[in-house]
C-alpha cells in the first residue's frame, strides 16, 4: 500500500428492544462502495430478520495511510 492511500470501513450500531447497543466495524475496503454495501446489507438483514423493535444504523469512515519508520 502506498502513502496517502484511502481506505474505508463501515461503522454499524445496532440497538436491541431493551436498549442495549452494540457497535462494530467491517473493513477496511479499498472503495467507499464496498463499505456502503455492508451498511446496506445490515440494514436489510435487520429489517427482514429482527422484528420487534430492533434498530440498526451505519455510516462510512475513511482513513488515509502514511507509512513511517517504527524502529527495530
């Protein structure tokens, strides 16, 4: 990977009917479309398979890589 390469991940938050929330990340991916697809997948999955007050939301995050010497 080269310096200044941008990577993307999906940040997901699910909330159970009792209010307990869970945060998780999927990625990194080389394009925003791949991370966005994971957000769409989980929204659709929860809509179909988790009735009764479950909620899920998500967004994309990005990072720009910069390599440096870390020592040996």
